[in-house]
C-alpha cells in the first residue's frame, strides 16, 4: 500500500475552495466535492493559522494563550481533526488519545474546556450542495406524474412517481 | 374525426406532423407577445404553426406549437415577471406537439412536449402537459437566471421586510405562506426566494399551490382568493425560518448564526453547484441583517402569528440585542 505523505504541521488547503467571511464565521465551498462548510469563529481562526509552519502546540499557544497548555492543545487538536476530516486541512491524523474518545465524549469535553475558558469550541457544519434537480419542487413516490422531472426520484412509471 | 399517424420521436427537434406551418400562423386567434411573422423565421420556429419568445429574470425562452391559435392558452403557463423578447437568441426552446386526434387503430394521439430534442412528457390530457410545461419553465428560469439566486422557499413581506421559509417539497411552505398572507402579509412566492446581487428578495408570485390533506392533486389559488396582494418590489430579508410541519409540535425555534443560516439556504439553492461563488456572496448579503431561526412547527395557522411577531421584534436588530438569549427576545407577550 502506498504511503501517503502528509505534512507534519497542519496546512490549510487553498486550491478549489471558495471562501466567504460571514460575520466572523467562514463559509467555505469545496468545488472538488461540492460540499459547503461553515466554520465558527474558533474553527475559522484555527484554519486561517494552519500555514504549515506551526505545530499544534504552537497554534494552541498562539490562539488560546489564556488556557492551560494541555487544554489549548486539545482544543486545537479537535479543531484540526475536524478540518482534516473535511479535507480542509492536510495533516497527520490526530493522536490516538484524541480519537479514542467517542464523538459524544469528545464534544462534551471540548465544550466544557471551551466554556470554562470563555472561548467557543471549534465547530464545523457541512452540507452537500444540492444538484439543481434535487433543489427543485418535486413529488414523492406514488404521486401522479406526466414527466420524470416532476418526481423526486426522477422516475415516472405508469403516470406515477416511482 | 380525423385520423393522423402516430408521432415518432424526432432525431433532432420535433417537427409538425401535418403540414402545419407558417401559412397557418398568419391568422392567429390570440395576440402574442412577439410578432409571429418575424419569429417564425428565427430561432427554429420555421415550419411551426405558432410560437413566441419571452424573457424572465434574464432567461430567454421560446415556445412553439404545431397548431395555430394556442398562444393564448400558452400565456397561462408563463412564469412571473415574463416579458416578450426577440426570439433570435434563446436559452431554451420548448416544442408542443398537440394530439387529441383519434388514430386509425382507435387509440388517441397523445400530446408531446419537448425541451430542445429531449422529450419531457407524453400525455393524453392537455392540462397535464401544460402543468409540466409551466413547472419546467419555472425550473429553467430558476436554474439559468444570470444575476439572481433562486432558493427553494416560501416568501412573504410584512412591514417592508421578508420572511423566507426554505425547505424541500411537501414541507408545508405553501400552507404556511397562505396563513401568513391571510394575516395581511404580501405574497412573494410559495416556491422560490429570488435574491438579487444586493441580497434583496424579489417577488416570484406564481399562483399558490395547495394540497388538501391526504390528497395527491394540488390546486392553484390566486393571491386575491386569500384577500391578499402580491408584492411588487424587492425587500430585505428580515427573518429566515427553517422549519417543517410536525404533528403536535410547538414552534420553539433556536437561533442560528449567519453562517449556519447561509449554509441552510445554500442547501436549497438551485444554482449552488453551477455558480457557488455567486450563491455564497448573495446569501451573505441577504443575511446581513436577518434573524435566522430553526425548529419544527405545528399547525400553520398558529405559527403564522408568532412568525410575524418575531419578524417585527427583530426589525432593526442591533448587535447588542443579537447577543440576548432567544427566549428573552421572543417570548410572547413581553
């Protein structure tokens, strides 16, 4: 199996991305897979500082100086991991200690850390941009039709949407 | 009774079947927006009995038909805001081959509708074919409008600001819109929020399509049937309500950030993949001063009052107010 080389320090992707600043949050549209992401203020700050020159420790010190070093590292680690999974950041996968936690546990821990320090936990919301056909008005299965384009399924059989 | 051969799908554009041509179009029964004498010699109308071209939100569309005297009927399927245009350059050309004749084998000649060379529909009922044509034209406009972003949503205006209710088909947008206009709101659309480059929402006031509970067929209503009026000018977005009907639910929405609101609207934007850059920047402008809330709702008649109340309470919202908890800001009667 080919070994995939990833940068040691997290590096934000820049190609095929459309970026819009929305009141402190970042809207990022990934043209390569038609996914749109909303990065809250913390996630946006992490993403903007992922220039490949700073390790997670350095990022943590820089972005969350008021937090304990280990807490800040965990917060940044979670943020980078979320960005990495959405292909917005290239980096080595997070350390085992971070990924071993279940999603619910991790969310809870990070939220508590962030709230205690008066910062917002890094959050990334994602939607898949709809195809034009999906975004139009359409009729569900069983509805009468005269044309496939009327049906959400794109199939009109015996004058009924399949 | 007249027997005609069964129409075969053409290799390119469909052709008229029985010599219906320019000569028959010289005495049209109904006035058309564009001179047929001119249009028949342009844009592929030659050889067709009737045809015209129009533009809607910058999209130029032609319709041709193989029998004369149908222009009046076809006017009823045109989208809101259409204007006659020259048929010399068209983005879309629809062809309607009219059937309704008894064939030699006793069967009925079907009506056929084409979008370019692709057959869209085949049906023995003309009203159903016209419904398909009407919906497809609206879809074409929504997809191809050059300077607008169409979001699948219901829209009303009250007090100079719009409520935008995005959602998929069958989520109850039209029902909610009908209840809102009964309370005095202006009708903008039950299908599309049309956003311009400044983020203002323009009317797309097609007839309201309402479906009776438990039935398949929808019925179209004019806005006047609700004692309301349709909006005429672009207005800013005041409230985006992301909601869907859930039996027995009470509408207790939570506030979303502008970024997540933009994401929710993008998920219902027609041209999200085609013009993502334009969609992102337009949504950003549209939501600049808007409140965005999300949550399931119960009966539309109960929620409509609350929505108007929220719209008015958020008018001119300041950043200071925006930081208040949602419940503090919107609890009824306070």
